[in-house]
C-alpha cells in the first residue's frame, strides 16, 4: 500500500554538558527535548545531604529535620495557644489561613504562638526530649559545638507589634525585642554569645529555643509566627549524622478535620525503595560528590539493619537475620532520646509518620513501617553496587543478611501452591509481632530474582561457588513463580496470587487456584515492567516468552494523555483508566523499551522510547508543581487547578502526588542514561563477542577499574559490553607498589588504557614493588666514570 506523505523516523541520542538530547525527526515535524541530568542529580544530592547540611530546631510541621518539640511550657502557660502547622496568610488577622484550598509552596508551614493577657510572664521552649520540663529522666542534649548563630524568620500580625524575649540553652537575652506588625517575615540572626552561653553549655543542649513575654512588655499578649529556626554554621556533630533522603516534596496545606492531605502524610517519609534508587543513580554518576552521598545512604541502611525500633520492630527481632522497613523517617535516622518502656529506645531507627487526631491516643500516625520482599530486594541491589564501588564488606554482608531474611521469613514452604515469596509485613503501625501477609506480588518476586541473582554473581566472582549456587536456587524460586503468572493469550503478566476469597482494592481473585494461592488477575503496569527488566536477560528465562509482548501489553493498557496548564503530557499510569500520568512508571517503560530493543537487537520500540523520553524532559521543565530539576511523581488532567487534597493520582494502593519525588526523578535518570537497575550481570545473556576479561596477576598490590560497567578487579574481573564500545581501564596500585605494565588487548606501562570492544578481549595487568628509579643524568655520569 502506498502511503502519501510518509513520516521517516530517525532516533538521535547524544550527551552534551549533562543533557541527554532526544529527537524524533520526521517530514514536517521536529520534536526535541533535553533531560537535564545535572538538575536531576542536584535533587538527589540535595535531598541526600540535607541531613548533614543543616540543624533545624523547626523547619516545618512534622519535618524530619526538626530537632525540638515546642512542648516546654513555662509561667502562665495556660494563656498560650500554639499551632505548629500554621499555613501563613499575610492578610489573616491571626496570620494563619483557614482555607483548605490554600497551598504554601514557599514556606510550607510555620509555628503560630498566641500569648494571652499576661498575669506575670509566660513562655514556650522547643526542647528535646518532648515534654522535657515534666520528664524525670533527661538524656544528654545535642552537641551544638561549632555553631555561633541562632537564625530564624519571624513576623507578628499584632497591631503595634509585639515585645518578646528570646532564649537558648536555658539562657535568655538581656533585653526584649520588638517584632513589628508585618505581613512579611524578617530573618533574625542572633549571636549565641548574646545568650551568655559557655562551650560546656553548647556541648549538651536540651532547650534549643525559647520565646517569652511578660505583663510589663506585652500585658495584652500578642501573636508571633516563626519559621526555619536553625543554627549556623552547622554544628560539627551534625555534619556526620546518618540519615536517608526525603522521598517526596511537600507543601503547606490546611488540614481538614476528617481527612489527611497527601502533603501532610508525606511530610517526613524516606522510603527504602526510593533510597535504594537514589543510591544506584548516584553510583552510576560516580562523581566525587555523588560517591560521598552514595556512601551516606549505604551507611544509613547498614545502621538501620542493626538498630530496629523496639516499639515497632520486624520479625524475628531481636534475633537475626533482619530485614529493612518499607520506610524510615528522613533526617537523623536514629532516635536521640528513648521513648519509654516498650517503645523506641535511644539509638533505635525512627519510623515515619505524621501528627493527626485521627490516630488517638498518640495523635501520631505511623506509616510504611512494614516490610516487603520487593523493597528489601532493591536494598540488596543498591548495597551490592555500593560494595562493588567501595569494596566495603559491610555492604555485601548486609545484602546477604537481608537476602537470608527474605528466605527465612517470606519463602512459601507449603509446596502446595505456586511457590515464590510472600508479600511481607503490613504497614500503618500494626503492632508487633506483625502478621505475615500471604499474598504474593509478581513485581516483588521479580525484584527478589534480580537481587538474589546479583548476590549469586557476586559470590561467584569471589570464588564462593557454594554460596553462588545457593542464591541462584533461591532466585529461581522467585523467577519460576513469576513465569507461572504469564497470560500467553494477552501477552501480559497477572499481578500475583492471594489467599482464596481475598477481596480489596487492586484484587481480582478470579484466576486458577492452587493450594492456598488464587491468581489475582488485576492488571498493573509494574507487573510487566519490573518483571521484564529483571528477567528478560536471564539465561533461564530469556527464551521462555517473547519479551516484546509485556512491553506491548503496557503500551496497549496503560498509556495516558492529559492536559495541565495548557500543556499536553503523554506517559503511563500504573493502572489502566484515563486519570493521569505517573512519571516514575513512564521512566520505567522508557528504559524498558530501550532494554528490550537491546536484547533483541531491533528497534521495535525505538521511536516510542524517544517520544516518552521527550515527554519526561517536558515534564521536568514544565509540569505543575515541579521545580525544573526533579520530576513530579504525577500529572493529572487539569492538575494545576485541583484543590490541594486532590493533587494526587489515585491508584489501588497509593495516591501518587503532583510533587517532586525521588522515584520519578531516579527513573527519569535511568531512562536518559539507558540504565537498567534490575539487570544483574549474572542474568545477562552471554555474548562472547563483547566479553571483556581482566586478569590481575597481583590483586593484593593493586586494583583494575573500568570507567563504566563495574569492573573492579580484584573481585569483579569480567563484564559484557556493547559491541563497538570503548572501555577505559585504570590501574590503581596500593601504597608501596607501582603498576608494571599491560599485556593482551592493552600494552605499555601507563596507568590507563582504552579497549575497543569489537571482539571478546582479554587484558592482563601486573603490579610490582615500588622502586626508586635513578634519574637519567646520574646513569650517564656513572657510565662516563666507568669509561
């Protein structure tokens, strides 16, 4: 058939100054976009380093970076009314908004303090631990050595202003300050010397900030609004604190009495999955700054694994091996003070949550405190990557510990159903001992397959054949379960299994039943994307199905197009139905398309991948509520006009917010870099034409590393590369030794060489004891003397 005005597609990909340029060029049509990788990586580094880059007394309500509780009441304290979640409203008489449609993107929330008529004096302190003044046992305070200033933003809506006295560490200033009536905030910077504190005082501070007034300076009281209370420079101790990055940006919203807005619920969550993605992305970039931040995440995971919360722990606590929670509170990972008998103890991990009267009697709702095999599998993948880069055996041991926890706790040993691994343990503060959830997720099992295969590959590289065989067998349990969920008629994977007669959101228990497993036929995008990314390249499953089909299933069922702020966006949602674009899953599918094209050495999805990468770039630059750097997690139809409570994409298991998130940003990076985090080296279909093997004859004397691909020999000495690619190998001698030369595909004595992968290549490297070489002129003089 002859087609008039045919469109000819040409795929263009190049890297230029941190941008990935993508284009689909056709007759009369040019669509270009640039994914700004530098900006995206800035989001990852800023979120990761935030825990060490500031010490806040108060940043926002429920912020993980807060170190003080406004609970130290003094004097005529019944006259004080405090709201730590005030949404600033310049024209409101009391300074706070009551409009549930209000959204503060700049300040988020501020502290509102109203002092009533003064009988004598009254005040409130931000303290640690909470309710310090009524606590019989007081732990050692924060070490703020190195800080010299107390800095905060302040304003007062009180007519004629409001006179107050500020304090710190149990000391107050010697004079009152008048805060004038204003609709805007002023930043005050007060030297700590103004509080007459000593170095000994700074070494242990429980009273972090105080504000007082009295009947002489403000007999009728007044209102004070405070924000961003912190110390400068950052205290020395804080600069080495461990913590995981905040998963999702939040804004200030007025909280309704009967519901919890997504901005409130997400205020301090550091999800394990998103922390693992961030760690993988930072290691892929491999700059000095990225490596510092990657190590911070890996060290924080290592800490969390051995410091579970005594009040909300995972089985088999306190026994070993242990797994990791679905999320932690971002900021400092450890509790600074114990919370009492049967609760979290000093040094335990902090669980995520938010303040709400809907969670009586504590008025604090704990969330994402359970654990799944899938999230722990991503932790394994990221920790092994950290081990490969830093050669720190803690990370490999942690990965193996988590893997054994998955086997011990989640493996279905009934031998009556479809096999595989159970989902895990529930969230939402389910008290210990948490019950095991016996549904099985295909996505989780695919993640476990990738993680255990990577463990097997790593152990094989270390010469531990028995351990490699063990992890391969455990990986195959997960992989075999996944393949039983494939629906060959539709070319799609089912979601997994549930116990018979299970009901609920995202569950259609109408598939075949085997033992205690009924196949859940509900369609999820990640049942197809994660499965293919993890398993399509494995020798065991590569030819089991045509892996183009799950990709086409995604295209057919989950594609979405929406318009917001007069811009049209196309992408994918995790479930079918026209309700919005989820950018994490759009990034997944884009990388998936490129990956399957590479596996089959065709271009079946090349033009579509380029189109969606351009859409990701457009969303990075223009999506409502974005920052021009990271990716918002979702974009809804007319999402820029929705009320704050509706600014998230509702799915069966989550409401995906229109806020910049780590998962969406990391998958945008992976899509732009064509990086598959689930593709274990053990699962790559061997291509003997592109195998690079390094032989290090003296591994105790030095290491050979590659500029990409993970060669770190010593341990990881072989890797597959695309035909025609160039690999730079670098010799890194240890102290007292020097590099003594290349053989094979490299030659010479320079510390670096470039290998062209036009065929299977082998390179031999040698190190020798460092020798002091005589200068040439000395050798010439000796020669003359001999003559």
